[in-house]
């Protein structure tokens, strides 16, 4: 009975985690397609000595005020022009817009940071699985569990700072290449939830540490 | 630790072994050994009561406090 309950919980947790990861990929699917096609065409461009294109992802804010809507677009439902404003842009530029050495280094660092974040997404479920296995044995205040929580907390913290740094470097690249009449380029916001989750997990690790001491005292109480 | 457990002294006086005492007071020999060797962190009153009843002694015969400084000397 306990085994069935444990397997059910593990299955539900696994499904939830897969849905969470899949939702991230679905959100970024269009961008992944763009990157894939550009990479696929890169080889033929090299052979044929053709100019390719590169995509930049830029967050922008209006220059004048938050009430400024500098663009217009036709609303075909009522055939009238409406005012709009962009907050994010995907800009396609010819590769002729050459990156200087600093920007190339930043791009390499961003690629590395992306792999770091992917590694965190793979690392965390393994730690959770180990945690669930010990919980099945009704062992919670254990040194291994404390280490697992510390690992999860550290991984979440690393993911936050990796995303933060990648956003900053992307901003530096975009700022050096582009300038718009009605918009100012801003750094993309990094979701603080990663850092909060990291702190909460580390606090739980500290609680487990205190629990381990209490359990040891309890074990040595005759 | 300033609290010294003199259980081995009382057991020698009453000529009772660890296994016999543990069987009579309902504690495992392992736990009683932890108490005897001074590794225990705490003792329940119920345990102390059972030991004193079996050995016919006072808690002060089993537990002794020594000042930390004097202990190191």
C-alpha cells in the first residue's frame, strides 16, 4: 500500500515537472525554430558565400513616458488605426552587422550560461527522486536529505544568477548594436521566484540540520 | 560533560551485570551501555526511577556533577 502511494506521488511529481519543462519549451518554440533554421542554413551560406541573418531578442521601453504609444496598427475588426507600443522585439539583422570581439565573447558566455540552466533543470529532479526515496522509508531528518536540499537550493540560486547574467550580457550586446527613435533598450527582467525558491530550500535545509541534532539527542536519551 | 554517570560503580556494588540489569528495567543492553559509558545526552525520570528501584540507591549515587575546570585538571 505504501509502495503504491509512493509510486503514485513520484509519478504525479514527474508528470508535473515534465509539464513545467514542456511549457517552457512551448513558450520558446517559435524562437527555437528560428534558431534551428538559421543554424541549418548556416552551412549552405558558408559554401555559397551568402549573407545570412541573425536574430536579436530585445526588451524595450518607451522613451518619452509610459503613456506614449508611438506605433500604429490597423484593427481590421473595425477598420481603424489603433495606437500600440512594443515591450519586446525580435529583430532580424543581416550578418553583415558584424559583432565586435567583446560581443562575440558575450554571446559565447550566454551560450555557456544556457547550458548551465539546462544542467540545473536535469540535476534538480534527481535530487528530488533521492529525497522521495528516503521519505518512503520515513526518514526525513537525515544528513543526505540535508545535502539534497542544499544542492537544490544552490542549483536554483545558480540558475537565477545565470539567467540574470545572460540577460545583462544580451542587453549589452543589443545596446551596442541598436538604437531606436521612440524606444530605449532595457535589460530583461529576471524572475525573482528562482531566488525565493532557492532561499526557501536553503532554509528547509537548515531546519533539517536542526532536526538532525534533535533526533540525535532523542536517540541518545535513555 | 560535567555530569558523570557512576552506574558501573553501583552495578559492581550490587554485583549485577549489564544484561541482567537491562532485562529487569526494560531497557536494551545497547542503551544501558550508552548510559554507562557517559555518551547519553539525557535520561528520562522513568528510566532513573527504574534503575534506582532495581539497584536500591538514590539518583545522586548514579549521577555526579563535576565542575568543568576541575575535570580538566
